[in-house]
């Protein structure tokens, strides 16, 4: 058993180490910036909404505090029934940059979110050089948009998205969510990492800035029309076309309260984290095997190894698995800045790693049937 573990885990641990060693050389977190006159009216913001009344308030407020670099804020509503449009109309009374749009009925073959973003893009001003997609659950901080555009210009990026600072409230969230987040770090490295190829590019659609010229080249969000991880699908398509794509640490300029409970996190976030819509079958299954080897298996293997006869292979396997667990706990210090506040459950979140990998496996083996209240059971039929 020890030899089999070493055969499986040894190469995976080496890959993990090579990715984590990129951390010290990554781009530092973005800092809030004040706009310069050359940014005047450069950005159109698009916010897709569907029954977001309970959480859109901080997003609308945060957008009103962005400066003159934002030309317009288009809220594309998909026929909400909870008062979301009324909240946008109220915001419009104090900030005329807000415009409320209602997208057309969802066409066949489209997922709701990319359809709303595509609709918004088609209605943005041609005078805007950049289009920024912002999710309704985000809390943009002052200086967000200016810092994004300045970073993109300085680095020559055509598309850039941010990892946010997460707001977690319950014990269950603080146990589960960091374990799910680490599945992304293990597979793709930390935000700000510079060396990923097109097939390993990461993105976060919660805050997704793209040059208008790039979106025109890609026909808007059409290439991600059927994707439940449209952000990664679009970013990888852009990178494959030759665009320069960045995924930066935005913990100082963007906050997000994604889900209201651990159960909602498990169901909603977990079903897209496998990224199968943006991934080849070989990469999808390879990533799952990798997570099993370095994130889930150490918790299961180490107790058995400690009970085995202490042969040399057993001792080496014990050392390897203990090192993987120590690395996992050490990573909590690295991701601490990505959370608004943490409690004791956060520091015990590595215990939830087997559950997180199980969630990725379940998602890998299934196709979503419902998403944000919409029925996709006939997708692909």
C-alpha cells in the first residue's frame, strides 16, 4: 500500500510544490487608486441580475462610489420578481449613470448569466474602451475600477479578473468554503501567478474587465453561451486567441458575500468548481485525480500508515502525507488575507478537504439541471 501511495502521490506532490513556489513571485494585491484624467469615461459596467434584492444593495452603493472613469452602469435584469428593478431605479435617482435593462427571453443553448452579460455588452457605449462585468453579490470598494484599469494598462492585459475578499458568517461556511477555495489554488496556483498557459488560465466573473476590442473579436460572450463557468471559458478562449489575460488578487478593493450558508455554498458554488465546461476531459479527470492525491488522500492514508509495520516505504509515505497536511495548514496563513474575518472554524477547515474533493467529484460526474432558479434539464438534449 505504501509503495502504491508513493507512486500516486509523489508526482502529484511535486506538481503541487512547483505551483505553490510561484506564490512569492506573484503580483501583489491591487491597492485602491484614484483615477487620472486620461481614464475619463473609459469603462462601462454591466451587472447581471435575477432576484438579487436581498444582496444587491452593497453592490449598487459600491458602484456609485466609483469615480469618473465609469461612464455608465447597465443593470441587466432577467425579469426579477423580488423588487430588484425597483432598487436599481432608486439608485438611478441619485446616480444617473445607472441604466436598467431587461434582457430578452433566454435563447436555446444559452445559460442565463452569459446571456445577460452579452445583452449588456451589446448596449454599452462604443466610446467605452473597457467593459466590466460585476456580480450583484459583490461589494466594490472605492478605487476598484481605477485600480483595475491602471493595472491592466501597466501590464498590457486585455482581460483581467480579481479574487475578492470573502465574507463568511456561519461556522459551516468557515469550515467548508476555504477547503473549496483551496481546490482552485491547488489546481491553478495563487491569484497573481504569472506563468499559466491558455488551458490553465483562471478567472473570476464576479469582477471581470475586458477590452471592448477583445469582446468584439470574440463576438461578446457567445463562446461561453452554454457554459456554467462562463468566466473561465471566456478567459481561456481569449488567451487561446492571443490576448493577454490576468487573474489578480483583489482582496483590498473587492468584497463578496457569495452565499448565505454552508449548504448553499455546497450546492451553488460546488457544482461549477470542476470547471468542466472550460476543460478538456483529460484535464478534468487529471485535476480530480490530482486533488484526490494531494488534498483528500493524506487525511485517509496517514492514520492507516501509522498503524502499519514501519518499513522504509511506509516511513517515506508517512513523511510525504504528513508534509502534505502541514503544507495545507500553512496555506491558511497565505489565504487569511482573502477573508474579512475568521474564527476558529477557519483554522480547522483543512479537516473539510475530503468533503471538498468529494464535491468536485460529484460535480465532475454530473451536469447541472437547475441554476439560479432556471431549468436546464433539456440542455444538450
